[in-house]
C-alpha cells in the first residue's frame, strides 16, 4: 500500500507561528490546479501499489474550489489505483466549513475531516492571528457531524503564553462533549523567520516557557487517558480504531508521494522534495518539468529516522527489526544506549523491544537523538 499527500499552498491570512509553505495570493489557485494535474502525470510511475490514503494538507485545502478539487481527483484516480477502503482526509479551517461544503466533500469521497481549531478560547485565537472565531469552531463541528462525517480529527496548540491550565482543560472537555475520535496536540514552537519569532525578539510578545508546555502536555495526556483515547504518537491521540492511517503509514516507513510546492516524497530508498516557491513550481510544470531535490538515504540515516519515529510511537522500537534491517553494529549500539535510559526509568520493555515511559514522553525527540548513529 502507499499514500498520496497533496499540498494546497494557500491561506486567507498568516498565523503568527506558522512556518509551512503557503501564500495568501489565492488568485493563483487556477495555476496551481493545472500544475498539480501535470505533476500527477509526471509522477505516475513513482508508486506501484494501490493507494490506501489520500491527504489534502496545507496551507488551507478548504480554500480549494470544488471544481478544482474534482479536476485533481479525476486525474489522480485515472493514474493511480485507489483502494476500496481508502482513508480520504482533508484539512479544513472552521471558517470554511458549512453544511453545503461538507456535503460536497463527502460526495467527492472525503471520509475524514481534520479541523484546525487550535483553541476554543477567543484570546488564544487572537494571539495566534487565526482567521476563525470560537463560534465558527463550534459550528464547523456541528456541520461535519450533521452531514455524516463520522471520522473527525481536531488540532490543538498548547503552551502559548496566555493559555491557562483551565483554558486547556476547557478545550479538552469540549472535545469530549463532541465525542471527537482523534486529537492532534502540538506544543507551540517558535520557528525562525515567522512573525511570532520576530515579535518575541522585539519583546512585543511574551516568550514561550518549556515548564508551561510540559505542564500542559501532562494535562493532555492525563485527560485523554481518562476518556479512553490511545496516546499512539507523541502528538496524537485517538479512540480505538480511529488512528490516522495516513500519518501512521508515514511512521511505519510506507512509501508516499507528495504533490505540490514544498511537498515531500519517499520510496524507502530516496527522499525528494519540491521547490517551496509557487511561481517557480508553476512555471516549471508549464514546461513539463518538476523542480525538486533528492537525497539517497544511507543506512545510518534510515536507522536514525527509525529511532526518531519509533520512539514517538506507543509501540516503541523493535530490537529484532534493528538486528534484521541494520545489522549487528547498530543492534549493539542500540543496546548500549538503551541500558542508560532503562536505569533512569525512561524506557519500558515491551515484547519486541522498548518504548518510552510515561514520564519521558515530553522529551521524546531529545532521547531519540541520543540513539543516533554518527558516522566517524
């Protein structure tokens, strides 16, 4: 099986914290659609297996007009075999979600909606410079439910300076009241070249405090456990049977094709990424050319990525997998590092290997980096 990701690089406005590739020049959507259709043709041999997941991300995919949406889907289905049980996700902002729109997406095949709510607190939305209101967030969920979308995921951002513990608990309680099946929670990070970074540097906004974020992470993990959600990846929680199949396949190392400006593709041996510039992307595709960079993945890189991803997931890493796929040196290296973390009670033994203990999950990326193989 394989997956396809389509990056829609347009937004109504720029959120202060965002460092994803996007443009507010929505007048170029028509150029984008033509380019995507051409890229699908060029990349028709990149994947050779049935497509198990399709994911429209961004940017703001809910800005894409339905005519353009259908043109892309028609081309996609004419080139790639789509699995009969496909998971078809579209990311959407609350201010774009109305009953008529949900009905149109569902008719086109969408069966999973990922809603970028980020917070139900008005002050937090204003601080992030989000385009929607609290009321629109509630109406979006009701519209999706009303039109029969059973599989709904919600994004939350925690650790912002003005989001109190009680605010976060209120957000989680609202999600529970709506019986949301999937939740993605992200600690706010201050990325270079974002408006947020500039404002903090100029002391126009309060800085981010790791202790505040750690406390919020603990609130989230405790609450989601109480309501029966699996903490199946560091930032992701789901009711049983509602994990994101698309993202889970990323973490399992299953091949995927990324379409659109800045989109990444992976075939287990190489990784490639398209140019993160809309105009360069459009002009190249007009000439039947695809502007991308590519890297071969040496064994050490594959190992490091496996450790980074597996330690973020609840199943952890498999010693047998490491032995079979990376060899005795990597196996011995892993055992040596593992011993130190077991002593600290940061790793717990499983039937296959080890996983992070509950107390260590907030530090997952730092722990994973200690396992990295550095070629001498």
